[in-house]
């Protein structure tokens, strides 16, 4: 039985802790705040309840696997998952709308043909076939296996099978997500649909590799899911599973240093100066560990990714029957939005792309005569959003929810500073999933490190950000600790 110190109680850390405890190790989690879940938090007021982190879940099999491997009760006995249908409603810049069925290629093709014109659905369906090929080529090395020393294979090869096009008297293949939209989808609305999946993770579609096609594919293939009572209920279920497996928690315990002895991690030093000995240490990534990754050459943590502004709205009036859980209202000024987010020079705030969440969950409202709505937009890390941006967000949201302002009882803002306070990440940056190609720029540091006995977990370590990826990182770290360097991931 090894003594294992886990730094932080984010979702990846909790997943690792539960698996390590089941393997017979003595696990203690040291969390500097007073609760668990990392960015998966909840805000409550006057009978309203809101997720302040992710509002939906994809690839729930990751968390089902955790519960299968760590106890007799399945995930569904501890948290109720509900498939969202439609997967999303899209309101495009020209006013056209499309509601896309959940996990149905034929349904999506039909819906896009009806909304955008004959042929649009077919082009999107053909794109999904190519995206599946990229998924099949990268699924294991990007999600199910540790990042091995031969990682440049992932960095140098573009797995997305772009369609050849004649451009300026020569044959070209799309190398970025924006080029896939322009050359293969050939409709600005389909391009906006594609690019929104990158933008949701703070990625600039103009430079994001075509391999990011796996992001819409994951949503299409595995569906979108809500959690009854909010995604915070998933965090609660994982935390309680840790307690059931006798994982110990120390809240309000900030780790200030990883203790080294004889060339390996030997414990942690806490803010009060006390030292806790350990045989292994599991820490968050993003450079918080202070030691270099192992076997990755120049690959390091992703830097400079944007953050989020979230507007929580308590509304008078109930949610109409048939309302989509998620609506994405696309910007009318794509170039302005991208310049504001990713430009090197200051730019005026453009009317942004806004994601509107309207969950039909009675547990989130005081009664049926009220509605809880969440608006979210991508903003630069460290930004201090002003009134102008909040008003712009509300104006964009009214394209999907007419009369919104007249229904507002109160609103609450969650800014990059709030995310930074909850996660400890400078500027409140939000990690993106690992992606192949682009010279390894969108890979994350390996879970093993240059310091023996020290492993990294969570969104800023391999395989990157997002709830499913966090759960996968926990499984990889547990495998590396239990089986050692010979561990090759799930089979």
C-alpha cells in the first residue's frame, strides 16, 4: 500500500483518487479551497441553481467506466443523466435557424437541408464521415494512452483526410478548421457551425488544425447529456464515490511545494509549513508543478488560452414546452470577434457568439413560474468584462430569446477572476482538449514527469480540457502509478 498525495480536488484528480484507492493505496486529497470539483461549481440564490462551469456532458462512458471500476453502484444509481434533444439549436448571422437532433446523422442531414437548403446537410454529413476517420486515427494515442516519447508522430501528421481542391492553379488540402469550412462545407452558416466547436474551447479556427474535426464528431457520435440537478451533481457523485473508497480530504489545505528526496517526489509541503510524506504525488498540470514534462521535447502546457464570461439569469415566467436546452447564437461579425479574442492589438468588443442554456430541470428553479438561464461567451484570459460587453451579450441572446430583458429578476456575473479563484489557473484560462498536428502546439504535457513519483492530472495535462478528458487523465495517472511505465492504457 503506497501513500499518495493528490493536489487539488478537480474532476481529474477525483477520478485518479478513486481509482488509486480501489487499487489498495492510501490516498489523501489536499484542496486549497473549501470544496471539490475544480471549475464544476454551483451558484444558488432565491431557489435558483446554476452550473458555473460546464453545463452539459459528452462522452458519458468515461464516467460510467469510473463507477464500474470503483464500486458496485453504477453511475446512473448516483446521478441521473438525460440525453438532450435537440443537441443544439443554432441561430445564424443571417437569421436562419437549425435544430440538430442528438446523435443522429440522418436527422442532422435532414434538418440542415430543411433549414439551409438542399445539399447543405449532405456536405455536413460527408464532413462527419471524414471527421470519424480522424477520430479513429487519433482516439487511442490522444485519449486512451499515455503520451509516449514518440509524440512527434501525432504532432507532424494531420489525421483529417481533407478533400483536395484546386486553389490558384494548384491542388490544396485544408489544413485548418477555417479552411475546412470554406473549402469543403462552402456555406458560411455551416462554417460557423463547425468553427463554434473550436471557439467553445477558446481556439482560433483560423489556426486550429483540421484535426479539430473530432470535436463536432464527438458531439455527434456520443450525444450531449445533461445531469439532473446540474453537472455539479456529477461532481458530487464522484466525490462521494471517493469517500466510499476511503479517500481522505483536507480542504483549506494549500500545497506550496512538492518535496523531493533522492531524485523522486517524497511528499508535499503545506501552507502552514508542515510536510506530509508520500510515495507518489499527483498534481495539476499547467506548469503548477514547476518541473518539466518527460519525453516530450519542446511540448509544454498550452499558453494564453481565453477564459469565459458567464451571465446567470433568474427569469420570471416558465420555460415554454419544447424549448431547446442549448442554443448557440452566432456572431454577425466573425472577423471582429476573432480579432477581439485573438488579435495582437486592442480591438473593440464585437457582438460575440453566445451560448444560451435553458435546462428544463425543476430542480434548478423555485417553481414552474420561473426559469434559470445561463449565457456564456469566450473572453480573453484575465479580462474584466464591463457593462458594455454584458449588454452586448444580452442583446445577442435576445435573438434566441425575445423579450429576455423584460423577464430578468436578477443577474449574476462569473468572470475570469472567479474561474482563477476556483481553479488556481492564472487569468482564469480554460484548457482545450489535446489535438493532433500543428507541430504539437495543442498537445498537453505527459502525465508522467521528469521527477520520479510525480504525475500530472486534469485539464492542463494529457489529454487536455473538457469533462471527458479530465476523467481520462485520471484513468491514465492511476494506470501509470499502479502498473508503472509499462502501462499502455485501456484495451
